[in-house]
C-alpha cells in the first residue's frame, strides 16, 4: 500500500465537511482506476493522508500530489529549496514564525527567525507579535518559504520568506483594494454566503490561496469590515481576517520612524 501526505489541510468549524468534500473528489478521481483499497485520514497536524492499494496506485499518488500538493520527504528539504507552507502558532512565541510544510517524520516545523523577518519586511526593531498583528500574519496563512539550513540532529530547520510570497505581500499592501481573508471554507461556501447576503457585487475577485484558503478582494467602494459583518454569521467559526492596505502601510511607516 502506498501513502501520501497532502499539503491540503482540513480544520476549523467545518473540518468534517471539508474532509467529506476531499473524500468525494478523490473517490471520483479514482473511480475508473484499478484500486483495491483507498483510505483517507487526517494526521495530528491536520494534513490529509491517503493510503492506496492497487495496480494504479502509483498513478493515483502522482495525481493527488498534482491536485492537492505533496508534503516533502526529509531528503527533499534542502537549503535553497522553495516549499509552500502555512503559518503555524503565530504570536505564541516571540522569536520567529513556524511554518507547517507537512513534515511528519521527523516532526519538525521550519522556523523563520525574528531577525530575518524584520530584514525581509523592513520592520527593524518591531516585536514579532506586533508584526504579526499589524501585517496580518495569522495561522493558516499560505506562505512560500525558502529553506536556509537543515540540521535534523538538533531538530532544527531554518527558513525565510520566499520572494514569491514577498512579491504577493507587496502587491497587496500597495493595492487600493481592501481584502477579507477566509480560511477553512471552500469557494462554494463563500459564494453562497455572499449570495445570501447580497454582497456578490461588492467583491472584485475571489482569489484562491490554497485549497480552503481564500482572499476576497473588495471593490474600491467596499469596506472589508462590512463584508465580514455580513457573511460572518453565515460562516460562523471560520477564521476571517481584515487586510487593510492603508493600515498596513501606516504600520510599516511607524516601524521606520
């Protein structure tokens, strides 16, 4: 039996519903293939694990990796390697951000140290918790990281933000559209909430950041806080975060003052 740990995670209020969606998608994908066993679970880090048996199992593993992303093996975590991840336990420690890349054996999360975060974000001297709050660095935020150093003996992986993420962050900050970040829901759930509250026309685009992570880019005349107030009750328990470019620009200016 072959096994794959997917980068896709299921979490939050609708965890079981999201897992059911994934299960239905995978079962549909393999329905015409020679598969004798298909087991779908979730590990303690909320990643989906798929175990598959049959003559087409290798094909299925590759298909799942392409569709949902594959957590890296230890030998694939090398310096200068770019890896997609999600922020983890933000604000719980003051010395850096942990990034979940799905590594489970060994169970190590790369650390982005505070000094490097300050350098990359031009926030010299600002405490990490304030950086997280002011710049909306929150749990489950999808970020590309670049591995800097690996020491499995001391159970440490050093990392920094990859340029692709820094470019995305800069484009958001310099954009004049407010955003509402929604984590732990699929697109249909979000669209239904917008439709029922009659706010479809207030959203410029729904941008997919991950399988269940989205950024709602509001129209210039729309405040993200208003969208949050309207659809929040429809998606109760789903993490939502306001990304207001003017406020973030002001926070970055204060850091330089």
